[in-house]
């Protein structure tokens, strides 16, 4: 077995963050594709399914290209610009996932109807190629969010361990494969899970991951002097749980744990969790649990 993939070298924290991200974003994309395909079949237009997969394929390729481009851009910079760009990337990644969580939480109930209406409109006006464009635009948002979030996770994981970046990507691949399997089950009507509960709990996990990315960004800014205040160490619990130990390293890769954080890093981390988690857990009108079926699925 290659040493990177030996059990002792895999960064389980980074693997878990990638897995959760790939699974959450992958399931959202899978639901979108399932809803479109099911509507085509039920309206006698199943022969256009190939156009949907064309749009999905182009969206996936574009998302991967954007992710690779961002990663290479960060790696090609020198200090302090590398830390500055890395910090900005982490802030944007945390901001995008936060926006995505609240947008989906608010608009989840209308997704299916809007997609079906769009499919019917495109079939009547633009024909088969219009379906490919529709599928592309529906999936590209999820793909770009995933790429940006993973780039942020890879950059953060690279600070924790040598195998962190590979572990993030491996976890994301596993999550996406699991999401694809669930998506096929949604389409065939063989997978029934409580999507409301699934998205709620994975959303909570992503809030903690995003908090870690944001605090890592603040750490980078403090290191290069971009944040002139709060650079002193808030506390040091290395004697209790070092972030270089097995458990501490896992928590650092997963949620941005630091045994000796700067004051600014600690304040931002705690403030983000308090505000965002509090708002995310607040009851909304769209709270009904959903048992998945492509015709009734909604994230």
C-alpha cells in the first residue's frame, strides 16, 4: 500500500471534512438532476435525457477546472501574497457556504416546482439543447460552491499535515460517489430518507467547518500583519490537548481547533459559531420533513 494511504498517515479530520462537503453538495446536485430527469420521463420526453447529462458533464468539468485554477494560483504566489490570497480564499469559501446554507433553508420548498416549470418552458422554446443549458446552469452553482469550499479546506488542511490535502480530496470523492448512488436511488424511487433531517445535520456540520476556515483565514492575516490587533495568544491548552496530537490534529483539520489561538482568531471563531449557528437553528416556516422521492424531494 502506498504510504500516503496507510491507515496511520491518512488525516481523518481532513478526510471527514471532504466527505461531508462532497456528500452534502453532491446530494443537492443529485436531487436537481433527479427532479429534471423524472419530469422528462413523466412528460414523455425521456429521450432527451442525454442532453441533461451533457449539461451536467460540462458543469462538473468547469467546476473542476475552476478549483484547479484557484489552487494553482495560491501555490504560485510568494510570501506574504500567498498567505493573503489564501486568507481571502478561505473567507470567500466560508462566506459562500454560509450563504448557500441559508439560501437553501429559505427556498427549499420551491426548488422542485421551479425546476419543472423551467424544463417545460425550455422544451417549448429552446428544444433539446436548451435542456443541456438548463442542466448546466442548475448544477454549476453547486459545483462552483463545492470547488471553492474544497480549495479552502485543502489550503487549511495543508497547514495541519502533509497528507491533509490528499485526505480532503479523497473524502470529497467518497462523498460524491455516495451522493451519486443516492441520486440514482432517488431517481429509481428506491431511496427514502428524511431529507429535512439530512440537510439540517449536514448543515450544522458545515457551519462548524466554515467556522474553522474563517478562523484559519484570520490566523493567516494575523501572521502577515494584515490584522494589527488581537495578535497575542488568547490561551494555551497544549498541555491538555495539543493540536499536533492525534485527537487535536483531527479536530484541527475538521473544525479549525487550535491549542494556542491568537485572540483575534479565537474571537472570530466563537462569534461566527454563536451568530451563524444560532440563526441556522432558528425555526422557519419551511420545516416539514420530506421523505425523498424525485417528485417530492426538496433539500
